């Protein structure tokens, strides 16, 4: 495996991206999107991750997060959600998606039958309130740029509502710079 050009600064919030292999639209299934939400909620509830912003698209997600050991927690998140997604696909007979997850699995991953996530999570440390706001705006406007909604508040799987004083599907942690 190649070394990443990204580095995690553990005490800082980070903008991270997790992408499904071959950009498969797994999160179009409400139940699979719920696996992601439940896992993020669990990590927050157990103080393993602080969540400041998010958007879940059909084939990737962006987060503004921090953790005592962000690399480890993101690895745990991706591992747990991958197993849960594969189990759900098998249980619900989504054979075509499973076939694709098998086809797009990296060849050297011989210990597993399927691969859900692309490798890495591309952490970008946030050092200022200005950059934080830029990344948050990018996250919240992602569904708008894709033409899925006319206003960011209309996208269910985003923290935009939290920031305008409405309830979101996940609660957010407070950020201090």
C-alpha cells in the first residue's frame, strides 16, 4: 500500500471524504444510509468522534470531525460500516451490487470477498474559522451542485439544518477555534 500524502493532526478538526469503490450509489438505499448515520451516532455517543458537519451523498460522504485518534476511528468506522452494508446487501438479495463490490475489490485484498470503501479518507486539517466555514459551505452545497435539491435545507442527510436552527438527523458537537 502506498504512503498517503495526507497527515492527521489529532487535536484539530479535519475535513474528510470517504468514497464507495467505483462510486457505486450504495447510499441511495435508505437502509444503507441509515447504517452510516447510526454508526456516526454511535461514535459520537461513545465520545470516539466529534462531528461538526456532514453530508451523505449517494456514493460518498464528507465529514468535519475530530478525534483523539482520527485515523484509527475512521478505520473502525469504515470497517464496521462495510461489514454492516455487506450483511444488509446479502440479507436483502442485492446480488448485482455484491457482484460489483467483488469486481472492484483491490486484488491484493485477499482476506475479504468484497470491498465497500476506497482506501483512505483524505484528511485535511482545519486551522481557522474561515477554512472551517469554507469546508462547511462546500459540504452543504454538495447536493445543490449535483442538482438533487434546490436548497441545502431540502437534503435530509446533511448538517445544514443544524446550522439554521432546525433539527437535523444527527446532532453536532460544538467547535472551538
